[in-house]
C-alpha cells in the first residue's frame, strides 16, 4: 500500500512511519528542504520535498498515494496566531485539497484531546463529548487543532476525502524532542512547582500505541468517518508525572505549588509582555 505521512520528521509522525514500514507498506514522507531526515532514511522511507503551507509543492508528493497520515502541525504552544493558522489550519486545508485531487482512498487526520473543554477533560471524555468553543488568550494551539479537525470532518461529510480522526492525549515515547525535555528543564529550574495541588489527572499515551491506532483506523472499513480518542486507560496525576520526570532528571521533586488562578494570571501577563517585545521564543 502506498502511504504518505506528513510531519514524518516529527515525534508522532516518525512512529507512524515505523509502523507502516513494519507492515510492509510503502512510506513516502513529506519533508521540508531543511528537515533532519536521518531517521527516515534509516527506515528507507521515500522522501518527497514539500511544505503543507505551499499548495503548489504538494501534487507530486500525493501522486499515486492510497492512504494519507496527516501528522504535521505547528509544534509547541508558542508563537503568533498567524503561525498556528498558517501551519495547522491552512496547512490541513491544503493537504486535504491535495488528497482530494489525487483521489486518495483514506485520510487519517491527527487531532488532539486539546479540542475538548478543560472541565470535560477533568471529568472524563469520550468521542461524543462536545468540543471547545471558547478559547482564551493562551489557547492558540487548542484553537488551531479544533479548527483543523472541523475542516477535516467537513471534507469527509461533503464527500471530498474519506477521513478518520484520531485524538491523542499527551504523547510520551522515544524521539520526543519537545515536551519531556521542556519539562525536565523546568524541573531543574528555580521556578519548578506543581500547578495547583498536583492531583489533577494527566491523560497520557505511548507514541507507539497512537501509531498502532492510527494505522488500524486508516485501514479498517468500519473506522471510515469515525473519531477515536487515543489514551491509556489508567491516568497518572500531575504530581506523579512530575515526580517521575524529576527522578529521570536527577533532581528533587518540586517543593511548592502555585494556585491555578495565580499561575494563569502570571502566564497571561508574561506572554502578553513577550509578544509585545517581539520574542521569538517561549518566555
């Protein structure tokens, strides 16, 4: 089976490429010119140079493709809304249009559990839970993922592309170059603290398990048009998660907690100041 993976040089995309190679599928990876493709080359994946934000670069990559795994998105939660919109939202629209023109048979869209409302996540969600409709000043990532998922669903409902959606929780695993390294840096800093009382549940999932779900969902007839949450049955608390990460980092766990309301106010003020100063990195 000829497959195309967007975001294949990223964390989850590389795990999806792994699983497809193991299945014996032909993997074509959409990569930008300056991307680090060393891992994909070790898999003998075919590399197609293109960019989801540049529609004219996509047709050749999509030629002859049967199944698309769309994992590309804006990485992290920092940056101007214009970047999130251009990459995550408009990028998804571009990929769907290219898939429709190429006549792909299946399209697996990687969304996120960030599309759910915070209060619903705290209580527990399933695939029928309503999506978030209000986004605060720090919610560019959630806003973009929600908009992209709606675009993918609309493409399916209008008969343009046969779409299945996966909503992973917090993803853990090998080749994570963002979340865990960032958390460890935080735990090593003088500002390390639990957020709130630390007893809140953190839905997590192993990257390889998400990749398995994505491949099954994209190749099973019953999954066509469906949405699947990807999450471990057993959740850990924030305190347990931070403590385990502290052990990995070789530091003591945080000794203090910051009330969520105070933390949110600090975050809003800090990010607003950083944006006004034109910072290109997270404060």
